[in-house]
């Protein structure tokens, strides 16, 4: 199962961490399911900017974003 590494963030995840995420899982959903209250406003449809994340490594293994 893929592992997502979360970099430390002052309010969302001060210690950072990593979580195993089933392939095909929406990253925002993975964060929320693991207690990281990332801001989101569009029912996880990737239609608004609050839940955007920065992928620093492994981006080539992600599927392209779609509408």
C-alpha cells in the first residue's frame, strides 16, 4: 500500500507523519481519515483551492487530475 508522508505544519500536523493510503484514494480524504483536518469546501471534487496539496516526491506515480 502506498505511503503518504506529511510534512510538519504548525496547526494541521505539527509533528508531521506518514499514513498508508489505499491506491486510488483522494489525498484530501486520506488526510481527513487520518485526523489531519485539511481545509476543504467542495465535497472533495477538487473544484476549489483550499484543499490543494504540494507533492514534493512521487508525483509521477499519481494519476493526472481530471474534472
